[in-house]
């Protein structure tokens, strides 16, 4: 297969933990041809979506693990698969990229995850599609409603709808002396919509990342356990990743969501589960593959490329 990957600058990839690296390494091992491009390399010209793609060779040198050739303008339809692995933020440039990729799809390109599905599944708000797995949740920009929710539940997490890695996530209580200023700042004085969720104390046992590949769950989750004095389990916020088998509740959530996400065009998804509750559905560039594989021996990247080969 010819596989193109849209990603952040390749020189910034941490090869020891990055999931995109694991996918590329596995695909190269199987003899598939790889090319990479940046978000800005995808353009529309003469009615066709093309990418300035650079052929990628994977090297054995740990310090310099890749070699790139010069960029070649290539219609996205010439690849067997185009993997959208650009990290958030999900800003307007990201949205513009999904428009271009959707045009490429109409021309016959095979884009994973499907661009319209990425737009439709806000990573925070998409959990509302599955209310049976949600903790009590409020989405609004009205400060009075947020204050009432905090008064009702006493211990609450508030977070923006467009951030990643635990950025701007606050735990607040009804007696917090900074409550007013936190709500004012988060909502930008009532002009920005945010999410409030009842605090889930099981976060102490980890914010579990469950990977769904082509509708099927990886049998292990990566529980991201908060560091001392922290309520966020995100690895970017200092959490420790511990792989563990899926619980019956985890499997129930995965089995319910998997077919729905697959039908929507979402090939690789990262579900975030705290205790018994689904808290996020990550569709942009979910990670955790290498940590799970290193700790359990289960070949997550192999499962991904197996599924990609079946699709293509």
C-alpha cells in the first residue's frame, strides 16, 4: 500500500512513545510505502486536492530514525490511505483542513478518520450521544447555570470544549474562594461555552484511555494516574500511564460505541473512561499505543495496520 500521513513536524515526534511513530514503523516493516505531509501541505489546485508529500524511509538509528525525500505534489487519490494524525488544537485551520480532505474524499481518496466525522465529534461534547454512560453534565456559557450546577453537585470539573492534554481543566467546589473568577475566566464573562461535570473520585485509580480500532477495542486500557496533588490524569499533565485489562464496564462501553463510531467513519478513536463513566471521545490524534504494547506485549500498532490492510 501507499500510505500518506498528515502530522505535526516530524522532527518533534518522540519516537519512544508516539503512536504515529508506532504505526509508521509497523507499516514500513510490512513493506508499505510511506509519505508524510504537514497540514499546510494539503491544498486545492485546478479543482483537485493535492499534498506536497515527502517519501519517508524508516531508519534503525535511534537518534535519526527517518529520512525524507523532497516534496512531490501528489493527488491524495493516488494513496491507498491518508491518515489524519495532526494533533489539536481543533481551530479553524483544522476545520479548513477537514473541508479540503472531504473534497479529496469526494474525488476518491481514502481518508482516516473521515473528515466530516472529525468535525461532528467534538471530543468533549460527543459523549452526549451516549447519555447512558455519562456522569451528570452541563454544557453552557451562562454563569448562573454553572453556579447552580456546582451548588447542586458540590464538587465539579469545568473544562473548555476545544482543548487537549488537560489544559484549562479546573476542579472547583461550592465553597471555593476562587469560584467566581474561575467561572468568569472559563466562560469569558458568559461568551464561551464550557462543560461542567460532577467530579468522579475514581480518577485516583486513573483516567483510562481505551483505543477503538475499526470498531473493535484493544483489550487493554492505559490508566493515566494523576501525580500527587493533581486531579488530571493526562500524561501531558504529569500522569503516569499504567496498562490494565478492560473491566466489564469498559467492555460494555467499547462494545456499544465501537459499531457506532465505525459507521460514522471513525477508524481510530480513544475513549476516556473514569470509573464507570465515559468522559471524552478522542477522534483527532488519539495516542497510547506504545505504552500499552510495552507493558502488556499486545501489538496495538499491528492491530491497527491489520485493520488498515483489510480496509484497503
